[in-house]
C-alpha cells in the first residue's frame, strides 16, 4: 500500500511538471498507480493555468508570437 501511494504521489508531481518517467509507468507493480497520479497532476496543472488565464482576462494567446522565431 505504501508503494502505491508513493508511486501515485510521484506521478502527480511529474504530471504537474509535464514530465513522464517511462520506467516507473511500465512497472508491473506500481505503474498503474503512477499513471493515475500522472493524469491527476496534469489535470491539476491544466486547472491552474485556466484559473490564471481567467484572472488575467485572457481570451486568446498570452503572447503575440513565439519567442523562438528564427526568421526576419
């Protein structure tokens, strides 16, 4: 049970950070718990970003153009 909770929490942290550890995700014992935490973390990050956009009153993109423009 403790391993499942640790894997879930690791997945949640990784999901919020936008990272996925394929080795833990493929683990037969705790992989499912990690993947559920990963999804929950991504959903939490999405809701956070949506709330910030709502507070800022942003309807469209937050930036005029991408920062990595290489052309003129």
